[in-house]
C-alpha cells in the first residue's frame, strides 16, 4: 500500500475533528509533530483522548499507522509519503 501525503492526512484530520485547522496550519497546527529518517517520513498527531477512534478512522481511510507507537499515550504515528521533515538531512 502506498503512503498518502501529509496534505491528505491533514484533510482527513479536519474531517475527523470537524475543523479546518489542520489543512490551514499543516505542520504548524497544535498537536502535530513530524520526523523524517532517510526516506521515511512520519506525522505525530495528538488524538485528544480519542486514540483508538482516530487510529480506526485513519486505517479505514488507508493511512499507515503504527499502533505500537507510544502505547498508552495520546499520540498516533502516521507514515506519510516522503517530505523534508524534521531530521531529513541526518
């Protein structure tokens, strides 16, 4: 399965949370983090206490999530298509 773009992820987050903040603010939106390791890019999303619902929503919409990331925490790790994110040059 091909990874979706961060733009598509932000559109999906807007839909899930009933807002337009993620599409407007992108990586600068509150509760968003990012990391890029080589050619692997990830977005970290604060689920605001709805982790299992957000993970299910993203899975149904064909996003690649890591359910083992931060067990018991609110953040969801989502693999996205490559972009020059934090640590991209390391």
